[in-house]
């Protein structure tokens, strides 16, 4: 899902949450298979996790950079610092996915799983920050609770 949905706060947040939920579920499957020493199945499932990050979250990130982010910057250059921070998060996501893929190629499943856990944390933190900075659908950190 892309285009207009990215510009609408609630729809955008729903995209984040659906993709993150699925990534979390898939990663749990990999972790269980790995713990049970079903290594071939764990590796196959881990490959699906990599594909999930590539086709959902990384594609979403690229669409944001090419569309939403550049439109925000064109309208208001004062947002450059926010957009640079969000884009840096995207670059870290790309690096983690790429590293996980490399670890899978060399059968280092434990290291790939560690990258998946980092991705789950980073993508959730990034999503909440993006929702706060772009849509103001999140309170400033520390402002609530
Ligand atoms: Fe993003
Ligand atoms: Fe987003």
C-alpha cells in the first residue's frame, strides 16, 4: 500500500503496525524452529523474514523518501533535520536487512536472528517517531505516561 495512504496519519500508522506485527510473528517462528534445532526449516523461515522486511518495510521506506519526505522538504526546508534523522533510520534498516541476508547465506542463523531482533526494535522506534514528527499522532516522548 502506498501513495495517498502514506499521507494520512491513521492509514500510515496502520501500515506500520501491520508490517511490524507480521515481522514479529515470522521472527517468533524462526526463533522456535532454531531452538528446536530444526535448522533447515529455521533457515527457510528466516529467508521469508528477510523477504518480508525487503518487500514491506524497506519498500515503504523508499516510497517515503521518494514521495512524502521530499514533498515535506519541498514545502518546508526547516524540516530537513527531522527528515535526515528519519532517513538515517531507513539506512540502518537497510544495513540490518542486508547483514541478516549475508548471515543466512553463510548459515549463521543466530547472527541473522540477532539482526531481526534489532530490526524489530528499530522499526518500532522509527515508526513511532515518524508518526510523531509527521502526523503528530504521537505525544512527544516523555510527555505522557
Ligand atoms: Fe519511515
Ligand atoms: Fe512510515
